[in-house]
C-alpha cells in the first residue's frame, strides 16, 4: 500500500489529505473536510491536471506580449507540449480578453485564450 500526502487547494482551509493506494487503485481518502477535497485528492493521485498560464508575443500591439491561459486544466504530462506550442505562437493586435489564440493545444481538446486585451499600436 502506498500513501500520498496532499494539501487540498480547493479552498483556503488547505486540508491535509491522505490518499491510500493499492496497485494504482484508491483504497481510502481521509483528512478532507468536504466533497471537493475528496474529489481533488482522487484526481490528483490518479490523473493530475493543471491550468497553464504564460505569455505570447504580440505583433503590432501597444504591448509586446499578452498573458494567456488554458481555458481548462490539461493533463499534467501535456504541460511541456503545451508550452512548446504557446512559445511558437504569435498574436496579432488587436486582441480581446477571451480570444482563442491556440485551439486544441497539444491535442488536449483545450484552447489557449488571452486573459487581457492588447490594442493596436497607433504608430510604427
């Protein structure tokens, strides 16, 4: 049996959660104070995911870069593939918050979106 110690990040309480695994199967989860904590621990030990945040270069914009994020969490093992795709991307001003800059990043089915607006540069 393997025990995994986690700190739940679902709310400010930060419960110390212990997940007991046997051959990759969850046997027990203790220490959570709500269902969200139990669900978080179960997901984290079986299939961890993360929201990826970064920046993308902007052509013709008042700002040289724009902040971006994945619309949803992606599998943790896809983070490096996601970052390679983000780093190879250039946005073209104007860009609005919520605009999709990359569709289906790294084959995850998740889009990368702008998290702020960048207006066009008025001069060259």
